[in-house]
């Protein structure tokens, strides 16, 4: 019951705003992870190798910073709510267009455009949610909002598992149908967004702008340039955080298959247990940051991931590996749960819809080769075993996250009511 207390403190407009932003990030991730589940079928359909098909993931990730900048600037100019609606329509349409792609070249183009739309959602959604919520409980809602990404991953896995007859390789009613089904919930989100009120902070700024001369309108590009050192610092933090997340998630299923010969239901069960730990960790550490501060919460979660390594990477039974996955993701995503509120509080108010999302997505691009380097290290130094590489990754990245966080600033409780 205590977990529900922050929700009871919200009024109806605040509940609508947070729910819409959470679902936006969840469904965005849902559409993205459908691609990862269908790569092999896509490769067969277009007669390309699996490595070539994986370029679609690369282009999605590469274009996300473009979306963070473009949609962030639109949100500063026209408001968070209408921009988020355009954003939802965009990634839904590009997901549908991906299903109808006649050639692999067209498919890559649609995934690149989807990446632009996906890159815009996080920053705009986080700004709308956090600017609409009270200061009290901001950390809790930050943790819950961030774990929409994990929920999206689980929904994609569930859809993939529930429709095994769609997993064919050549016909239209295979992976293409999954893409079409995946876009439907995103379009339904528009009905909820109609009930969402605009960010009070943006509305207040619009009223204030009426009293200023036209020539004094602030330029998003100029504001970013003025705060470039801050953007660079946040990008370094996000690069480390991305390596923390992807370094413990992307190759873990491969580790279970190759190091332990775990497949099928057992592998799926371990993945689900780990994702549950991720959601709970994000919520718990988000709330914990309200009591001890953003930096201390991130530091605690990052350092506590190191003692989880033996259970997570060196266990030999399905049960212990599942427990290890839960514990590791509780800590990793616990650190991540603080990120939305931390980045928004640290961002210049005039570009709050741009700054956090841009740092987030730039960090994502800079760490995008993480899994490639891990796989190469496993092959070259450990005879194809992934366990040692995963363990070393956690130690290195957890220390880097700790050092970068310790050297950065904090603005807990910053006023998000103005832009």
C-alpha cells in the first residue's frame, strides 16, 4: 500500500501526464525490441546475413540523437504535449512502414527514421512528466518512468512468444505482422494524450514570452552552445550508464546459451526474473534518491552491483542464475532509475526538453559497440566463454560510473516549474 502512496498524491492531470509519458516510453521500447527478436527472420526474408540484418539496429541507435535534438527543439517551441503526439504518430507510422518494406534498403531507411522518432520520445516525455509532477516523490516517479523501457522489452518478448505461428521466415504474415501488431498500442496512446494537459512550466514560459520583445526569444541551439561543458559532462555520464546497462543485458542470453546450454523456457524465465528485478530496482532507488540525494543513490547501486557478480556470472543452476539476474538488474536499473530526474534537474531550464534527451542519446551512440567488443574479447581471450567478460565488464563500468558520478554535480529539488 505504501508503494501506491505517491500516486494518491497526484491530481487527475498529473496522473494523465505521467501515465501517458510512461506508456510512450514503454511502447517506444516495445516497437524497438520487436526488431531484436525478429532479426533472423528479417535476414531470411531479404536474403542477407544476420550481421547485415543487424545494421538495422545500428541505424536505429545512430539516429536517436538526431531525434532528441529535433523533437526537443519542437517541444521548446510548440509545447511538450503536441510534440509528444507527433512523436507517437511518427514512430508508429515508421514501425508500420517497416512491415511493408519491399527491400532491405527500404527497411534500413524506415528503421533510421524510426530511430529519429524513438530518440525524441525520452527527452520530451521526461520533461512533460517531471514538469507536471510535484517535487515530493520525483525520484520515485523517475525510477518508474525509466523502467518503462524494461516493460517494453518484456511486452515484445511476450508478443513474440504468444504468436509462434508468426515466426515464419518468408511470408508476409510472419515478422511483418508482429511489426503491425506492435504499432497498434502506440496509436491507441493518442487517445490518452488527448486528456493530457500541457506542461505547467511551458505554459508559464509562453505567458512570460508575451511580455518580451520578439528579438529576445531564446534559441535552443544557442542555449546548448552556452552550456556545452555541462552537456559534455552529462554525455560522459550517460555513456558510462549505457555501458552499464547494455554490458549486463545484451549478451546475457548468449552467455546462458553458450556457457550453460540454457535455452527455451528456462532462458525466458531467467530473462523475465531479471527484468522484474530491473523494474523493482529502478523504483526503489528512485525513491531512495529522495532521501539521500541523486548522486549517492547512483553510487550505492553501482557499487552494490560488484558483489552480485559471483551469483550472476558464476552460478551453475537455473535457479541461482535467475536469482543472480534479479540481483544484478536490481542494482543496474536501480542506478538508472535516478537518471530521468537527475538529468532534468541538471539541465538548463530553457532547453529542458532538449538537453537530457540529447545527452542520453549521445551516450547511447558512444557506447553502441559495447557488445561487439565484449564478444570479441570472449573469443580472443576466454575461448568463447562470456562469463569472465561479463564479470570484468561490471567491475570496470561500475567503477567508471562511480567515479564519473562522484565528480559530477547534483541539483536535487531544482525548480522544474519554469522553462
